[in-house]
């Protein structure tokens, strides 16, 4: 399904569930996708918090990745990439980076609007002043058709991927490469199993796909993810912890309910 090689996980999620998909999930999978493409990277630095500290502590920073300069960002990705566009060498403490992105997103409605404005999926959403006024996302008839096709296609991959990676790695890997960062939306994908795939097979698939896709496509950036020995799972866990802590702080500040007067139409902009 070619469109899945062209759209990000956030775009896919918005098409699959444009009414109730959560901002937290859209942001999380956008971050993971950019990490996968090595547009951004994680850097850990061991140092003392101050000169009198007796302990060396590990600090996690987000930095621009090796593919940052050649990557063309989509509208919704700019909440993460804007700081690096202004200052490519900047290093941002991970928790501060997530908080900054949350602030830049301007809440769920604005982030969804930014995501659906991308040219690959914009035609599948209805456009009207009334929908904007009531902050609603509605799919066109073609959009609903695409939603069903994407759901069926991903469900079929999810159903078979474990079997394929054990018994037909070549076919399994080809399917994964074709959907890019949407691999994160698969429930049955074993990332540790991916790390055991022979690198020669990966290189063969890279050559195969170079004949299949346009040379200026970024599909090949995903391959490097499988060649990376770094155990990045802990980052995803810390991402959840970080967002959960911000949710708690957000609730404590009195912005947990739209009855508080700070709904998405103003104030903190954080309610759906």
C-alpha cells in the first residue's frame, strides 16, 4: 500500500481515528518516527550536576540527527524540529524538549489541524468553516474508504508479521520497509527479533527498494534503524513517564476539565 510509505504514523492515526485519537499518542509516535529516521537523535552525557556533587549522573539530550539537513519536515513535525532549524547544534534536555513540544503544539485541535494539512492526507478531510468553528475533523467519502483500506492492510500485516519474521524474513522485512514509521502502529511486532535479522539481507532489501521507489524518497532512512544496536526501548518508556508527569502537572493546575474555563478555545489549550 504505497500511501503508507509516504505518510507518518501521526497521519495514519488521524485517518484511522480522527475524532478520538489522543494528542499524547500523536506526539509520541511523531517523536519515535523522527528518531527512527535519524532526523533527531538521543545523546547521553555523564556529568556532575554541579562541582560539589559527589555523583556522576546521566543526562539525556535530544540533538539533531545525521539526516536532519536533508530531511523535508512535515507541518506537524515542526514542534520537534523548529529549535534545530534555528540552531542545528543545540542540545536540549529530554524532558525540557518534550515540554517545549507540548507548548508549541497549542493543544490537540491545533496539532491535528497541522497534521491533516499535509498534502498527502489533506484531500481526504472535509474542509468547511463550520467544521473549523466547532473544531471537528471529518473524512470525505474517499477518506473513509482509505481508512478502511489502511486498517485492513495493517491488520493483515499485524496478523502475519511474527510468522514471517521467523519463517520468511525477506518477505517480512519488505513489508515493514514499505510502511516506514507505521511499524510502530503494529501490535505484534517484536523489535528484538528485528535486531537478529542478518545485515546482508538488509542490504539486499535496500538495493531492491532503490529500484522500486524514487531516488529522492526517504524510505531508505528507515533501514538504518534496524542496523542500530542501541537499546532505544528505554527512551519510549521515559517518553511515557515524561508525558504522564506533564499530564499530572496539567491536571493539578486546574486544566484537567473543560469546565474549568481553560478549554481548547483558549487558556491552556489542552482539552479536546
